[in-house]
């Protein structure tokens, strides 16, 4: 997705953990809540052996603040959308509509 000149702000959650408000905003955009954002295959998740479903939102936020590696990455968000994990097709939805239209027209002509 390089070369599309889409403005973005990168936030490294490992060096600068998300704030509780950031995590709440992300959770409000998920379809399946914690299931969408927690990396159950991560080493830290397996080491902690926790039942995420039994945690309150505040406990989860505290846990993620302490162990940011629990989050699936990347997390891409704007005012309306949320994309968690790498999926090139779904990430394309963050490109400007005019660009996607031009790209689609170009691929149809070829």
C-alpha cells in the first residue's frame, strides 16, 4: 500500500501504550468486542492464561495497558471505520474513494 500518499499518524503501542480512552474508542467500533482486538495466539496471552470474557472493561483496559502485546496489530482507524490485523483488501477501504474508483476503472480497462 505504499505510494498512495494517504496521510496517517503511526502510534507504536509497544513504546507508547494506548490510553484508556483510546482503547474504549476502539472497542466501540468493534463488531465482536474483545474477541476482535485480543491476540489469543500471542505468547503473552498464552503465558497469562486468562479468560478475557470474565474481565470487566476496566480490568481489560488495565491488562492491555500493562501488556500491549495482547492487542492484535495493526489497528487502523478513522472517524468511522476500524480494521484490525493485516488484510490488504480491507485496508484499501481507507484509501480515498476517488482513488479506489480510478484504480477499479484502470483494472477493468486492462
